[in-house]
């Protein structure tokens, strides 16, 4: 066990070592072929603001109120707010490419040759490319937009046109953004940062480098760094991608090389991250299946006006600006039907996400075990 994986790993930020990746001593054993079976418990991401209810109806109520699952984040600005700012910058570059008289026209055309999404990476790439669930895109927070383009003058010009201001001391582009919290409608103001990740091309740390903006290259970074937010993002992409169908099936198949390469290193930190992905994944599978079951069981109750009067329907719409607009345009009755249809869709979708995630986690375990067979080590997850 010594040196195979890190018992203490990063939960929030590099170096904090708050994640405990210990095996279950009372369930770990050595078999007749002298293989040591290290058994791990399932694990939920730590969230001090949210506890998963045990009782079914309470879990359903939490779900319809916009809860039921939280996501580790590395910032304080909702991704939908950040995405809106990113789209403005991308639009500037697009308009530039369409104006043959613009000073940066050729540079803009070169930048866009692989599509607009090739310009962004990290969290915003996952958001704008719709690699994850709507729930993740609504609840994930960040503080920055990571670009990836060699035409730095074009990017600087576009950021300036979108009201970003360059901080002379740090060299970062900054912009103050405002939004209303959906739960309380409280007004919030935070500083949004924009940076060209070319600055990290040769210096990401821990012997790793940023190579580009593809999904595989994003995963290469996230697997190696292994903060909770990274592992959560990986899991949320895995939930909706199985390599068989969907708009990103080819990319997802290519991404598997990231896990193969990570496992091949037999690096203690990386192995710890892969074990943690499995622990979190299996816990989330259980949660998805339970939530899906409670939605299926209670979804029709939303049609009962005595239990969910019009005022309550309006209140439930707070979880989505689109729902609020729909309510204002169509009224309570049509909104009630729309929400019910959404619950029906979610009741069918949750088990599929659980299935994708279970297969993904089992494959990670199988991959890990193939790399440590020579040490007569087998990693297993508690049932």
C-alpha cells in the first residue's frame, strides 16, 4: 500500500490535503493467490450548506426547490453569468472575422477555423459546449474565463471592447459583473477575470502542461490536479456521455485516453485521484437512482392545486429564469403542465445518468486494477 496512492489528497485547492483516501481496514483482505483487496467506501462531496434528506418526499421537495445535489466550485459567480460575458467576447471576434477591413480580420478567421469553442477551455468550455446536465450548468460557479489562442492582440482588443480592464499590477483582465441570486433575488457584485491560458503553456506545475482546449486536454489537467471541483466536473461529463450516442460521443471516446495515460504513470497522486473518482461516482449513482425514484413516485402531485396552489408554482419558477419568463407569458396552469413534463423527463433521465456513471466508474476500477496486477493489488468499492 505504501506509495501506491496518496492517503491524503486535495479536496479544494492544491496542497490542502483534506480528502481522506483511506481503505476500509475491516473489509480489506488477502486472497488465496496472495492478492491484497483494498476496499473503499463510497464518498459524497463535502458541502456544509446541504445535507441529502433521507426521507423520500423530503428529497422530492428538495429537488423541486432546486436542490437535491450540490457541485463543488472554484469561484463565486454563476456560470450562466460568466457564460454571457464569454459569448460577448466570442461575438466580437466573430464580427471581426466578417469585416475584411478590420485590422485583426485575418487573425480572427484563423482563430475561428476550428469553431468558437476552440477558443475557450476549462469550466466555460464544458458549459458552452453543453457537455454536462442543465443542473450542473445552473449550479456551477467560477471566477474566470480561460481562453486559449495565440492571437493575443486580438483577444486583448476584444476584451477591451467588452469592458474588461487590464490590471497593471497582475496583468489580468477584470470586469465587475452583477446578478440576482435566484433563491433570494439578492443583488450580487463580483470581479470576473479573463486570461489567456497560453501563460500556462509550459508551467502548470507538477510536471504537467496545458496543451490546448480539447475535452481530452481539459481532462488531462483535471485528472492530474485532482481537486474536488475537477473530479466533480469529470463525473458530470461522464454522466451524460457513454461513447455510444449523444453529440459528444466521439470526443468522449478520445477522452478515455486521458484515463489510460493517467493510470499508466502509476503516480501516487494520480492513482489517488482515480480512486476518488470511483468513490464519488458510486455514491452519486446511488443518489441519482434514489432521486429518480422519488420524482417518479411524487411527480403527479404537482398537478394537485390544493397541495401546490398557483402561488407555489410561481415560487418554484425561481430556480430558472426561463421558467419565470414562461410563467409571466403563459400563466400558472400552463406552467404547471410544463413543470410536470419536466419532472417526467427527469424521472426517466436520472436512471440513465446513473447507468452511464456506474459503467464509467467500473471501467476506471478495471483500468486501475490492470495497472497494479503486477503488485498483486486489487482495488474494490464497498457494495
